[in-house]
C-alpha cells in the first residue's frame, strides 16, 4: 500500500447506493483509485473481541467491524501510516482501544475512551452482556457509559 492509498471494504461498497451526495463522492474516490479489500477472519474476530471488552458491540454494524478490521490488518502489515477516517464515536473508541490512528471528518471526535454496559432504567440492574428487555422487571434496557474514577460527576 502506497503512502496515499485509499482503501475500503465490500460492506461500505454495498451500503452506498447510486444517487445522492455521498454516493457521488464515493464514485469519485473509486475513479481516483479507491481499493476495496476484505479483512481476514482473524482481524474481524480481534475487533469483535475489542468491541465486547468496551461494550461497543451493540453500537457497531457489521460494516463498522469490517472497516475496523481492515484498518487493523493494514496497520499490522504495513510500514506506512494507516489512518481510519470516521465520525462514528464507537468506531473511534475501538480504534483507540486497538491503538489505531483515526481522524474525524466533520466532528470533534472522542476525547477519551469509553466503556459501555447494559442497564435497566426501571430497576437499575446492570447486565454484563446486552439484553433488550430486563429479565427482572420487563423494562427495555439501554447502554450507559461506565463512569471512570478520573471523571468528574456532573
């Protein structure tokens, strides 16, 4: 991979449908040499494991995981700088967790890593894994950011 190469995944290619501003930009990038590559199963699993450890797995699409896995794979196999371009905070959180470089395109970006856990807003119980409905009281659950010691209470 050259120092100015652009690479994406089949999932991104499939998500962008003809028409609209995003597709036109994408088509221009393809005309300029954007490459489409599929990440390895090992890289995909590594990203899934990282997402499970931070609680981001429910917040990432399969395409998000695919893009992160390709970034990880290129980072590990290239001496060139590999940079993930995304405004998605969960993707930035995983990239930071995996020590991958990333840049925001139109937003500020994350300022620290987050860890998420599943909580029932009804009975306030926490769950280790995401569940849609609380098995104790039947209330729909939500993902909440874990508070770290160095964070100030608001």
